[in-house]
């Protein structure tokens, strides 16, 4: 009789493997940790194809956490119905479930000690968490992270919320920096304000 599925039950004092056959009958027996490890070692694990510039990825309980590096470029964000054409620094953009975090970086992170900076945009709190508002952000994952990034930068309506202490020249209103940089080609890195965090704190 073929096995339909198996049930593994782990108790403090023993591990029991229960085989459920196609006819509904059950066969149970204890297994040693060494035997269990040997069997699990034969199961192929793969992340599949990860998006371009993925910094780290993990999956726990069916929920993904993924962080990508976004090189410096110009974006077309909207604030109070005005569409800008702004240069932005490199970013670290991270998502899990329907929560997203963003920081600015001066170069592509290559070590855990990489310093993080506040991205010079409103609607992001002091810990880098993005206020989603009414925008239809997808559940974070390998297949949706760039969709969420695009929605955040160019599909959301920015306002003055959390717009303080996000740049050096205009500490009271980041949108004033947007006015200054509109149509410019390169973001001045000396405008970045340290977030007092390092990449390794996001990895923990």
C-alpha cells in the first residue's frame, strides 16, 4: 500500500513519524534526530530566481522578507498634485507582508556595517517605515517588490507628514528640497541625514 502523506510530531522526549497510507491506516514509529536530519538533508531547497539587486531574502512560515538595492536615478513622485522629476540617492527598499521600509545609502551595501540614511521624502517615519496611506501596496515578495517600489515612488500622493529632518538644507520641510532639485540630474549626497542605523540591524 502506498503512503498518502506523513505526519511528524516532535515531543520534548521523542520524535514520532506517522505514515498515513492510501487506505487510511496509520503506521507510527519513533525516529532519531540523526535519521530525521539525514532525511531533511535530501530535500532540495531553493529561493528560485531572485530579483535584480537583491540584498537579502528569507521566508518564514510562508511569509517572505526581501530587500533590494535601488541605484541612484531620477523619479517622478507626486506631492499635492504636482509631479516632480527628481534625482534620488541609492536606496535600500525592504518589504515583508504588507509593511515596507526604505532608507537611503551612499553606495551599494556590501557589508553589514553599511550606514543608512533617511530617504529625503515625506511619509516615512524615523525608523524607515513607509506610511502606505490608501495606495494598494501588494504583499511583499520576490515577484512584487519592484511593483511596490514603483507604487511608492511614483504612484503615491506625498504630503507634509514626516517631512522634517529628512535633508540638511531644509530640515523643516523636505518638499522644499524637492522644489530645489526638480529637473536636476544628480542628488547631492551631502544632503543626506544619518538614520543612526546600519544594515546589520535590518538583518536581525
